[in-house]
C-alpha cells in the first residue's frame, strides 16, 4: 500500500520561506511522477508543481513560478517543495501526490493522481 507523508508546514511571515518534504512508502518511487497541490479554505484544490520520475523535467503553476522549486531524491523516496517569497495568498493545506500514468498535458488535474498525502498546513501572515 502506497503512503505519502508530508512534513515541513508551519506559519511564516510574508516574504519568508518554508521547505515541504514528502516521504513515499513505495519501492518503485523512481517510476512515479510527483507533485504538489494546495487547497485554501472555501476554494478548489489548486495545482502547484510537478516533477518527472527522473527529476529532469519540472512544471509550475503561474502563481508560484519563480518563487517555488520542486525537487526529488529517489534514493530517499522523497519529494520536496522549496517555497520562497511567500505571500498570504499561499496560505493553504499542501498535498503531495504521485502517479505513474500522469502525462505532461494532465499534470495540473487532481483527478489524474492516484496517491495523495494527508496534507500539511502552510500559513503566511502579512
């Protein structure tokens, strides 16, 4: 059974940084595309970023491009999200996702990912 466990969330002031981690309990993690979504209160789940199974290709939502960086360490079965220059509108629960069959054209669709973490809260105050 695949499990994803996020960590690293917390509270920070605007302009600050946080680094989220997601540890996956799957032997073939290196075969999965990994990504992050977020959901703010009263809003729909929103795509944040994704990274290919070897880490050679990344993709970002326009709202985080230039501020967030997604990376992965397949030896540790872990995907990261480095978040810099945080804004109050980044406040949300952040979810880690993985899937073996998501394509470049469907990276931003939450329904395309089979496995989700439990989420970690990020709160940015002004």
